C-alpha cells in the first residue's frame, strides 16, 4: 500500500495550480443522468472518487468518454440499469447522488444504503424525506433504497438540517418534476451553486441557488451542455495551511478568494499575509502562526473539511486555539496521530483545545479519512525529521497529485511502497 514520506525542510516557494473541485464534480457527473444528450465537462479533477463515479455511471449504461484527463463527455441515451450497487456505494458515500436524477428521469431507482462511515453515522433520511414529499414511493429492502414515482411532483421541502448532497439530490430531482419546488434550509455551498449553474445550462429553471431557498420550476426534459467545474476550495485551503505551517511564499492559480472567505479570514488572524486577484491567491508567512479558535458550520461559515488542517496549524502555533466541530460527530481521528508527532491536544466531546508547541517531531502516522490524512501531510512539512503517512488511498480520493504539487514548491515529499 502506498505511503508518503515527508521530511521537514523549511519554507515553500513557488506556484501551485489548483484542480477542479471534487465536491462539485461528483454531483455534476451524476447530473448527466438527467438527459439523453451529451454533457461535456472540463476542469474535472483526476481523483479516485471521480473514477468511482464514472464506473458507477458506466454500470448503468452511460457512455463515458475521456480523451484528456480533465475532460469528460457523458451521454445518457442508453441508460438501462437503474441500480447503484453496494460494492461501489460502500467505497464512496456520494454515490447517493444518482438517486434524485435516476428517479426524476426514469421513475425508478435502487441505491444501496451507504452504511457506516469513518466520520460519523451520516444518514440519508433527509434525501428520502424530500423525495417522498415530491411523490416518490420509497422502501428500504435488503440494504437498498428502492424508489418509484411515475413523475415527481414539485413540492415545498424543508430539510431538518443543512445538507449539501441532500440539497443537490433534491435539486436534481426537482428540475424534471411537474410544477414548482421550493427547497428551504438549502445548502449555500459554492458546489451547490456550480451544480445549479450546470443544470441551468442544460435547460433547468432554477433561482435562489446560493441562498437558503432554492426555487425550481420543473421542465419536461433537459438537453446537453458544456460546463467547467469550479476550483476546489478545500484543496486551496489545504495548500494555504501548508504554507502557514512550513512558512514561505506561494501563489495558487486557477482558484478564487470568493469561495473561501471564512478560511482566508482565519489565516489572516493567524498572521498570514494574503493577497488575491482574478483567478489567484498569494500567501506569505515568515513567522510562527498565532493559534486561532474556530467553529465548523455550513457555508458561508468555516468548513468542516478544513478543520483537520487548521488543527495541524494550531499544533505548531503560538498560543492556544479552541476548535468546535459541529457538523460531524466523529471527526477528530487525526488528533491521536498529531499527538504521536508531539502535538498537545485535549478533546472533550465536540471541542478540541490545541496548545501550540514549538516543534513537532516526525513519526509514522495514518489516518482514516481524507482531510485527516491531509492534516498529517502538512504537519509533516514542519516536523523535525521524517514523517511517514500510511494508508494514503484516502488522500487519492480527494487530492490530485498532492506530492507533485507540494514537491513543486520545495517540500521534500515522496510516494513510497
Ligand atoms: C458534503 C461533502 C463533505 C462535507 C460535508 C459538510 C460532498 C460529496 N461531500 O457531505 O465533503 O464534509 O458536505 O460540508 O459534497 N445529515 C443527516 N441526514 C441526511 C443528510 C445529512 O442527518 O439525510 C447530517 C449528517 O450526518 C451531518 C450533517 O447532516 O451531520 C451534514 O451532512 P451533509 O451536508 O449531508 O454532508 P454530505 O453532503 O454527506
């Protein structure tokens, strides 16, 4: 199994090109199920979750063509298998995103329940509740969600909590429903907006995306379109944190500041000097960061997907930072691994108190989720000696060539067997 070896060696200098967003690419790939025509996507990141989604769609009969690594054409004229099997869903929870589009276009869908997940129980009850409000008949049998509807009907749906993939599933269902749907308490994440913009190019009638109330006027059919996936704000934030930890000056291209303001505010509070312009963000850090306190919440507040990376930064910062994780119940798996590198972290329920230490020391560590793995890699950049991050298949789910990108700005990092 692949590992990463990182040797702490001082400041980062140079440029990194940011990839397309994983969490926008996955729902947009699934949106191709909504039409028989061709959806052409560019800026698609080359990631394991993207490969898994292609495999899932191919298994349903979708024609998927990839001439170049970042461009994909999907044609849904011959979709004939309306099933998302357990073998794929268990490896990627976001497979649930085929449920809404399949049901909306074909009136039928079977999707395996995702089951347990390293970062908490993560149920899909809100997806199901919303589709039922649109007239779907749903049964849970043999571990599968079995859904039917002759044609979905527009409805007012208010989810009990803000759910990102829940909003995306209901949005994709509503675009082909009969009549108007109003999605209340909708997620405002930029990836939801990117999906809505792609659906509009395909002929959907959507307004209010980016606010907590999305209004959808259902149409009879959608058509083909071309769409460039938005930049990955979590990859952007991860490389900004890496520079805060290792020091130096790094220019991030193919990204934009407007999608991660809450993260940039916290980095400035920690002492980072940040400038941004059209399509780029630059960061300069020449001292030890100051510890920051934060609370994860739905967008536009601080993202849970950046919590682990800020924990790594606080671990070597001056002072004490208090982190509250309010989105997922079990998202502190990186704490014990950071502690093995010498971090001083005390967890009590949803709260972690991080007392910064002058130096971490390299160790062999592993993580059981994507962002936790990223936090260990960036902690290794400033640790004394060698850090081996094991089980990096998690990283390959969500970071495109992380070792090449960090190596390109001077980090000593290599993939080993
Ligand atoms: C998405 C992101 C993930 C990010 C998360 C929160 C994708 C592919 N993944 O995950 O990277 O960490 O948003 O920003 O976009 N919940 C329920 N019932 C439901 C749905 C959700 O109880 O039916 C709960 C979850 O357990 C969690 C909270 O709602 O506590 C938010 O989860 P949600 O926004 O749905 O996360 P995902 O969409 O799975």
